[in-house]
C-alpha cells in the first residue's frame, strides 16, 4: 500500500460513517500522519473509526461528529490491543512475509524472465544487424551483447 492510500482510505471511511461530505481539517490530516509515522496499520485505524461511530450511534446525541479527533482514543486503544496480541511474534518472519506479498513472483522466476527477455532482445538485435547493417544497429547489438556478459 502506498503512502497516499493510507490517508484516502481513512478519509473515505470517516466521511462514509459521518454521512455527510466533509473535508478533513489540517488537524485531522496531521493526526493521520501521526498514526502513519507511529506505524499504526491501516486496518487498525479503520477498525477504530468504525468502532468510534458504532459507539456514537449507540447513544443518540444532539451534536454530530465533526472531526477525526473524535476517533483518536479508540484508534489508539485498538492499536494497543493489536500490539498486545502480537507479543511473542517473530518480527523477522513478519518482515519477510510482508516483502513477499508485494509480488506473486519469487526472485528466481523474475531473474529467469529477465534473462529470457535479454536473450530475445539479443536475438532480435542480431537479426536486425543482419538485415540493416547501419551504425545504430551495430552499436545497439554490441551494447545488448555486452550487458548480458558483464
């Protein structure tokens, strides 16, 4: 997940639960940035926002929720619970599994694909050199060949 999605997902959840479109204030954006820098995962923030609104709707009030600050305490409580539930987890294993989830391909498959692509390009450059014996083709073929051999 990229940096931008973290903020937009939180904003979308807050606006959806509030029921009225509302631009978040600079204070709300700063709060989200603090959560991001603290390392609070997006799913924890979203859970905290949902539970804050569930709690608010359980007791009818005359006022409405106007700021993301209303959800701060619940988000932080959810994060503390999440951290407690992870006591004893192996951070090295979590880190490697997170890195592996970025792509469905392992490094060997990627390397094989790149090597095959390079070989195809070298073959195409060689065919072009045989058909068009010009300066551009000779330099392109030479550079393709030398890249694969270094």
